[in-house]
């Protein structure tokens, strides 16, 4: 049976795209670069904020130095504004409460930097006792590297077979495959269903409540 469910954050637990777009546009504008429509950011996020900034910068400007300049403008602004418009996806608070009541261990594995990951989880899910809330940290490879999943499995003291990993992107499906755990793709996030299907996850769901049913099948 499944004893641990690991959730991606952006695009899975929370719709954060408006705040990410607003904050990245703020940083780009501050440095004199063109900004982007909010919808364009759906395909820029998912691999950590440095990769987001690289994708958002104009062609010919995608240097490491410029990425760090954007980051310096972005982080102070995002730290203040990261909960302006972000919201849990429909049914997600209820799902987490249900899984917690059923004794499931819950964790978060995100490519968002650690302090913002912790802040958003504490803000939107204050009643959920996650065993681990892990974001991008210095010296730890970002997803789809499986290090973050292996770390959580160690904390939970479960086997790989007892884990369900839930995410909205190809990066998440790759992460689950690289970690050797069962993957569940969600269709309400930032990426299209076709991207999930490319990686042939064990499950693809359209509503949060379906995840509870999956955990009971094993």
C-alpha cells in the first residue's frame, strides 16, 4: 500500500503563476528588459527560478550574469508578493485533510527556492502536518534529479514501492521515474496533458479527490 504522498508545489498544490509572472516581469522591467504575458510563464517555470529567468531573458541576453541580476531584483519582490494571487487548486485542501486523517504521510518536493516553499505551504496549508517541505537548496540538484525524493523517502522511512509522487509537468514525471516511485500526473497545472502522457505515468487525474482513491488501490 501507499504510505507516503509527495506533492510538487507550483501547478500541483497551488496555482502560483500570476505571482511568478508579476514578480519576474517586475525584475525584467527594472533591468530594462521586455516583459511577457502571464500565459507565457506556464512554459518557463518548473526547473527552478534560475532557469525561469534564463527563459524569460531575451535572446542574446541569457548569460549567467544576467540571470543573477534578474534574481537579485526578483527575490525581494517575490518574497513580499508571492501570496498576492496564488491559491490552492480546487479540492486540494480537502484532499490533504482527508489523506492526513487516513494516516498518510505527506511531503512537498519543489524546485522553488526553500524559503518561499516553506512560506507558501505554511500560509495556505497551516493545518497539514507535512513530514518534509523541501525546495531548491544550495548544493542539491533540482528535479528531475531524484535527490529530493530520496531525501524525503529517508525521512519517512518507507520503501519506494510505498510512495506516490504527484506533479503537473514532464519534469515531475521524470523525477518520479528517476526515483523509482509511482507517478501521478495532474491535468489542472501549468502544462498540457500531452506532456504528462509522453512520460507514461501510472496515473493521470483531473480532480484532486481521485488521488485519495489511488492511494487506496495499492
